[in-house]
C-alpha cells in the first residue's frame, strides 16, 4: 500500500427532515447566501424548508447555477458575495451547485484573477468562505470532498481544482429529496458514482486490501440497487443507499493509499465542454473503451473486477476481461445511458475536436501510468464511435 494522508472534516447529517438542523448548523450571526440551480428547488419546497430553518438570519439568494457550472455565472455570485459582505454560503442542490459554491467560496477570498484558481488547480487557494450543503441529487460526492469542476463557457474549457480549504463544513443528506428527481438524473447519479469508484480501483494492485474490498462493495451496491432506484422513486431504503454510496465513492476514503486513474474524467470533461453532454454520460462513453485499450496495464485489476464484482470465473484471462468490460457497458445501457458517441449524434469530428482540446489543455500524459497520450486518447474515442 502506498503512503498517504487522509483528511476529511465534513460533518454529515443524514436522514429525513434533517434540513431543519440548519438552525443549529449555520452560525446564528451568519450573513448567508443560498446558492441553487433551477426552479426545482423552489417547486419541491426544499428552498422553503431551508429559509424556515435559517430563521432570523440575514439571508440572500443566488439562483441559476448550471448543470455544468460556468465561470461566467459563478463570478456574478462572487460579485454579490463581496458587495453584500456575505460570510457564509449554503449550497442547495446537486454536485454542480456544490462545485460552483466551492469556487465562489475560494474566489471571494482570492487576490487576483479568479480564473487562476482553475489554471493552477487550486494550489494557490489559501483561504475561503465557510459553506455548507443541502444535497438534493446523489452523484458526484462533492458534498464530502474538496474538489470541484468549473467550465468557462467563452473558451469551452472545463477545469478541475481541489484544496483542503474547500471541504464543506457540513452536508445535509435527506434521501427523500431525491423522490421527485427525473429518472434521467438518477441514472446519471448511478453511473457517476460507479465511475468515480472505478477510477480509484481499476489501476494496478498495491495490496490495498481494504480499499479494494470497499470499492468492490460500492460497485456491487450500485449494480444491485439500480433497477429499484429507477423503478421505485419513493423507496426510501434504496434512495438512502444510493445517496450514501455516491458520497462514499468520492470522499477520499477508497482512494487513500492506492493509485488512481481519472483519464476517463479528463476525456469526458472535454466532451461536456464541447458538446454539452451530461457529465455522467461522457463517462459512460469513455470508460468501456478505455478499459479495453488499457487492458494490458490494468490486467490484474480487470481480472479481479471480473471475479469479485461480476462473478465471472470461467474462460481464459482475455475472455474474462472481455466479459467484464461487456457487462460494464451493458450496465450503463441498462439504466438508459448510451455508451457510444453515435448515441449523441457525434462522429469522427468529435474525436478530432476532443483530442485537440486535450492537447491544448496539457492533458497529454493521463492515467495512473501517465501513458495515455493524445494518440491513445484518440484510439479510445475511436473505439467508442
């Protein structure tokens, strides 16, 4: 096992009716800005619950954060924070709103051009505003980690940043908030959590026995609950397991002491930035092809994955790997997510465009071995046509 440091200060408040706990979680003297996305937070009554829980505190609101939060929109929130002297942020929504809030928290305290936070991937963040979250969409794990992704619309640039200063102070996780979500968003959440887990698991063995078993348990849980999560939206236990599994998939625990990949995400980010495809759907496009192209360097873990996650034990090594990759693709398709570029009306022109973007953003040595060059990325994308 590799050496590591693990730090996660986020308090999780989990269960029905826990939004009321904001009364105790947010400092009584705080001047709060609530950040959210579209109209659903209002329609479902979640914003009303949040306002009621905040009581007599000074509260302002900022809505309109996009599914892939844009730098342009978030800088308007930064301006409001500075002008109104806001001292506490509260994200109400899914991963995009929480990611956006992390950027606002950092940018509001940053000296200089805030875009530099993203260009330097957060290494220059030294202080932020405190913030909490009310999670309404299980998917990204942003509610319990220190990472975020922001898109600059003007240049079609999607960049990630992380900092120990952008962990949420607390996150409220009420699974009943997922009952009214569209099936498409639940499917996205399942795939997002699945691929987050795979990115930290499907590399090469380092005797991280607990991490491997934990990751395999999360993958098996997602496979098990996916049909009911889609078919029975008000099944509390299923949605509770989905919400907690998505959080555990990217709170740092399963990635501690093991190599990580993340090439699927880097390639997927370019598909989102260029074509507006949902983040999870870009992951479903890229991952099966990437696993096949990288099967030599991932061989031991692919065989372990085949046996432990999919219970594939017969056939040659290559046959078992083929079967595991096929089962992965079929799982994504089973929740209604296409795994081919053609499923999004894209062809070879998209391959050229994505590779060009990867090169322009310096993404020329991706993966756990840094061996995914632009040419390898091209091969992966061509296999996904």
